[in-house]
C-alpha cells in the first residue's frame, strides 16, 4: 500500500473591503508613504470595519468559498485547526465558533497560537491526522483581525499589520504529492521583543494595563528584523538541502509577508529568482496567520500538479519554520 501524504486539495481567502493606505496613515501618525514603502514594501492594508465583527467573520467567507470550490458540504469536515493570534474570545475557541457559523457540525476543532508561523504549525499538525488515517478532511485556517490589537498611535506597528484570512483543505494522497517535510522552531526568549504585555493570566486586564496600552501588539523592530532575516532564510535553505532540492527544482517560494527586505533575503539565501516568489505585501501588509494561505489563494491558478513549493515564516515569540510540499492538483 502506498504511503499516505496529506495534500492540499483546495485553498481560498478573504480580505475585507476597507483599504487603509499609506496616505491615510500619514494623517494618523508621523510617517510617510516613502518611509513605509522603502522599509517594508507595504502600500496599503485591509481593515475589518463593523461593530461586533471578529476573526471568525473573516474566516466564514473564506471557508464557504473553499467548500463551494471543492464541491463538498461543511458536514464532511472532520477537524478545524484555526491558526490565529486574535481569537474572537479567550474561549470558546474560534475554531468552534467558525464550525457553528459554517455548519461543520461533525467537526471538532481548536485554535493554534504560534504568531506569524501559525499556519505552518497548523498545516504540519493537520497533516498528522491525515497521514495516520484518523481523518479524511482537515481544514486549516489562518486568519487575524490585527486591527483589533494595534495601537494606531504607534508607527512601529500600525504601518505593518492588516486583516485577512486564508484556508486550505488537507486530504489523503497516495501519489506522493502533498506535504513532504517540515522544520519548525521556537525560541521563547524572543517573546519580550514581539508580543503583548498584558491580557493573559500573568497580567490580567486592569485599569493600569489599559492606561499603559499594554493590550496592543508590542514590537522592537530592529531586533525582530535581525532574527527574522537570519532564521527564516536559514530554515528555508535547510529544508532545501535536507531534501536535495536546488533552486531550479523549486517552483515557488511562499514566504510570510512581514517585510519585503526579509522576503528578499530569504529568496537570496535559497538562490530562488524573484519571479518565483509570491509577494502581495504591498496590498495587504502583514495579516499574521493569513499571509501564506492568502498567497496560495491568489497564485492558485498558476500552480501545477507536482510543483515543489517551499513555505517559510517567522513570528513573535519567537517562532519560525519551513514546509516543503508537492502541489497536488492543476487548477
């Protein structure tokens, strides 16, 4: 019997309508379009507007579109892994909220928190349920309403992040296609450089934490940049070497969309030409868990069965990793 691989069989995405441009940010904080573009590559980002809307509301249209595209009913989903830094609530899990909203009444699910690397961690985790034979259809969702935890008086963070969601369906494959390998890493000492200072059990919400604006994302940009450039590039090169892949063998690099300079450094370290790198950071900014699935969604029509694809990410905490997969279908 052939080995079972976990293959992506459908992808979809959703970004909200409201466009927050660099020019609009110029009216909010001391910055400029030139300054933002030259340092990050970002021109605009999407923001979810509306009272009472959360990350699950970004996921619903993405998931419904995926189900329609794949031609399956939500009741066929066995498991939902929702990779997010901005859950609707501390509990219940956003995966469970989403399951209720889309009618996935036969699925169990949970949230996975690994900052910007979350979607890679989720894919790798979901693959285990497919490869073991435990499940046939695992939905991995990566989405964040980052605008809910961004201080728009802090130009180190407000210029970077946007809202968006992407999702991928994992199913069994016996042709040797799907996830081939992964390298995942964490370094908890990096938490003080990129994270949220309050809101958890160590420092619950209080008048003091709110006044100190400690419920917003905090980032020490230069330190994070140095770690990200090195680690994201190294792990992407490592997975190529481990699987005897040359730059010519790689059809696409799908990098986390944190910063154009980090993306360029990763491609350079791998020896991959820029025309094989998926980049949409200029339109969406950093959607955290959403960046990689949104890229796969936007480039889906260009992906061919058997393509070697490298996914790479770096996130707060610190977390980072790379996934090597063979694309399983022609669009």
